[in-house]
């Protein structure tokens, strides 16, 4: 069955720049050139929240792993961390000296990586937003930065036409991929963490094996690639392009699977849900669209075998190289060796409880940060009032 358009949301007043599903798929966040962050409910007839705070275009949004926080980056040079409740409260910090293009939580929810037009990638703690370190070898705007699934690596894409891979511990650049012929707009890690994919203004999507630093696949399209997202199985990639289309690439066959038309004007952003059942897209037409993937589960239950790739339809070509990202999703019978159903349920329940506690801690820490920021503002205002009073008294005595 082909992918199908499920819903579309209207509420932004300018081009949509970024979309991201909450981990439980109950909410969808979107950022826009209109300077607002919108939180859409996936339940029918539920109201959307418009979060006001940024002073300029919101260029990137990302949900925390617990789903209780949303990070946003803006042209106003700040990053905000929002609590996803009706109040829309947030903490704000000046993250860079220029536009913030990208925000991304680590998989443990403890760190945040940001990328900016100031040519740097920065890493912060989520709690209290403490600056940790900066990565600064790019020589032009950095459009995108992502943590690897295990959090040990960071990948970044830049207008200097390079994709750089960094070691988070040593803070060294491990490798620079220089095959792009134009600005690199977006980059992301394969779910296994063994590959990366990047798309850019040269209308190509490239996949590299980061263990051997070699190009695995190359897709030549007809238009600038603005955004891409891996399906959680790792077997598919969806892209958003300036020609208004979304394209789904089959990485097993090395070919274009679907071209989807929905947006009027450039498709600016795209993202799969965490389970891969849905994907969302945004465009310069101010619309957010939600699509049902409709992939057969059997399609991504097989072991990915290294195989040759030839050319494919719609101006998209494989490179004739082999891909094996170490993806092994073959479905086997559960090997529980002695573990009872009750034990499994108990473990699941415990994991869910821990996840809930972590989420509540996120909210609690964020609330404390908000209160601290308010106290600082109040103190500043009091100091200002006292200074003014002192000036008045001095003027009177003079």
C-alpha cells in the first residue's frame, strides 16, 4: 500500500521550517519563520498550542526522549526549552552569536547539541543549560548537527560543503566528507549508528559508511534537498525538496520508491515518527502534513543483504556500490530462556515507571530553571528601581 496523507494542520503564518513527533506520537511540534512554535495534538478536534517567546524565525525543533520537553532554536540566536503543557513555559539562553539552525537531544536526554551561522557546533547540558564545549572547524554556516544513537559521536553539515564527524569525548574531528558539490542542508545518523546520510543544494543525497569512511550510495535528484529522515528500520529514507516533493528511497534496493506531491512550493522539512508508522512534512506553503507510511512490516523485517545497485527512476541513481550498515532486523522467535511472562511484564512495567520518573524530573528541573530565571529578572528589576530611587534622592538633595 502506498503512503497516504492522513491530516494537515494550518496555523502557521509563514513557511514551516522544522517538524518532530513526540516519542508517544500524541503530539507534533513545528517551527516556522513566523517566530512561533506550534504543538499539534494528534487526537482529532484537539486544540493546538502556539508557543510565543522567540523574537525571530524558529528554524529547528526537537522533542526530548521523555517527550516532556521541546527544544527550539531561532534566528534570534537563542535556544528555548519548553514544557509541553498549555502554559507554554520555557527557559531561554543565548546559545550562539548568530542564527541557531539546529537543536538535537542525545538519546539519554542529558545533552543538547546546537549548530549555528557563527560556524560552530556547541554541546550543552539539558539541566540548567550549562555550556560544555564547542566544535569549531567549519569555515561557513553550520546547518545541522546530530548525536549518534549511542551519543558517542556528533555529525555536522555546513555551507562549507563538508560533513564532519566528531568524537564527543576527545572533541576531535574524526573525518570530513567532502563529496558534496554544494551547501549541505541536512545530515542524520542511520539507526544503527554505522552510516550517515546527507542532502544539499547539489540536489543529491549521499550515504557513507562511517566505519570505513566510504561512500555507499549516491542519489541524484532534480532539486535542492532541504531535509531527510531515516525510517527506524534503517531500510528507507524520506527527503523533502525544493521541487515541492517528498521522496522515499529504498536503501535495500538502492532506488526511488515513491514521489509524493502535497505541498505547494518547496517542501522544507520531514521527519518519521519514532515507530516509523507516520512521517510529517512542512513547507513554504505554511502547512504541516502528516502521512501514513503504510510499509508492510515484512518489508523491514528481513536481514539487509549487501547487494549491487543500478540506476532507478525519476532521475535518481544508485552508485553501483554495496551497502551493509550492519542492519540485522530478521525476526526470530523470542529467546527468553526461562523468563516467565510475569517477569517480562514486571520488567516492562519497571521500565515504563523509570521513563515516567525521568520525564517528571525533566519537567521539575525545567520548572526550577524557569523560576530561577524569573527570580533573576525580579532581582534585576529591584536593583534598577533602587538605583532610580537613589538618583531621585540625589537630585532632590542637590
